[in-house]
C-alpha cells in the first residue's frame, strides 16, 4: 500500500515580511503540505524564514531543503532546530545534505573539503543532533518527540547508506554536480540511473527499518503546455549533451497538458516509489492543479 502523496514547495526568493507571509499563505491556499526553504547564500536564512511561515499559516509542515551541513556546528544547529520546532508548534522537518557549491564555502570563509570529508561531517552532525536533541537535559527542547523528522538528500552510496540508517525521508535530486563546477551547477541523471540509485537505497534500507521509507524527488521543471517539444527548447542550452526527447524523459521534468502532468506524477510513484514531491518556487502555481488531480489517487 503506497503512502499518500505529499507535496512541498521550496521558496527561493528573498522578500519583505509582508511579501513572505503572502506567498506562504498562497502556498497553503494552493494545498501544499510542506513549505520549504533552502540553505544557499543569497537566499532567505532558513530558520527565521520558517518561523515567519508558521506565523502566516496553520496547516503546512515547514522544512529545510536542505541545510548545508558544512555551514553548521552541530551544537549550534541543535539549538536552532529545537528553537524553531518550538516556535512553529512542532511543525518542523529537518532536511540535511553535504552542500555542493564550493564558491559558497569560499565566500563564507569555510572549508569545502573532499566529497568524503563532507559526508563524514554530515554523519557526525546527524549523530550529534540525535544525541543532543534526544536528551531530556538539552535546552531548548524541541516540541516533537522523540525527534524532529529527518530528511537526508543525496545520491552517492555513502549518502544513501547514511539516509537508510538515520533518515525518515530519503530525498533524491535527480541530478549530480556538473564536473568542474564551483557554483553548484547540476547535471541531470537519466531515468535508468535514478532507477539504480533508488534500488540501491532500498537495499541499504532493508537492514535499518521495519516500515518502507518515504521517498522524495525534487522536480526541477513543471510546464503546462500542449507542445512539449517547443516548451523545453529554451532549456536545451542548460543541457547541451541532451536531445529534446532526453530532456522530456528526465525524472525531474514534468511537461505537458494537465492530463499528461498527472500521468507523469503517477508514473514516478509507480516506477520509483516517490510519494513526496517538491517543486521550486517558480513552478508553485503551475503544479497546483496537478496536486488536486492526484490527491487520493
């Protein structure tokens, strides 16, 4: 039996207090289950933005998508998490990743490290958060017990193992960092490659959980159109090695009529098991009719 669908929107654009509250209320009106904030320089600071979102809304959960663990000391992060969970009435979902943009670390004056070092730091962070926030002596206390739900995002084997061991939600970006990029430019992975990554995660998860995990996919593109090929032409410059047909086949792309978009969402659940889908802020309105169609499906 599949989990019910959940849908999140990742809010990227800084805004005034009034504008921020308005778009959070709009996300709630459209039916989003989770309001999310990323962790990039030049974008809103995650925790105060989520507290403001909680004050403007009643129903949605609130999450980080995802925190760059390299920006955070575990003890200070535990304080932020507990305070934010308390101030949002126990609505927080904590998303963590390794970070992938070297340039942001350099701007912040923080070490970037090798991929292995970043995963090691994330593991230490996860384990220390579990220890601190699970203690009755830690102050402040989070509202949710025994812990704030944890999402871990990543595609590599070590990240998938870490997610299988510790996370309530396994998040897949459907992309990898483009070779040589220091700014975090992403290169999409194919449907077959994502098949392999999800299967690998599920194999790791067999040894660590009794119930099937919740699987999340970040959708990079949602376009309602009757001419699918024409709609993706402007994006080909970002994917110089892909044909139009290959772009349309990417797991992170939803392109077509409302009926086609609905079928694509259901197909991603059937093929991969994704029941928690996240869209980027520019596609918040476009995706709303699709959510309405698949609720209860």
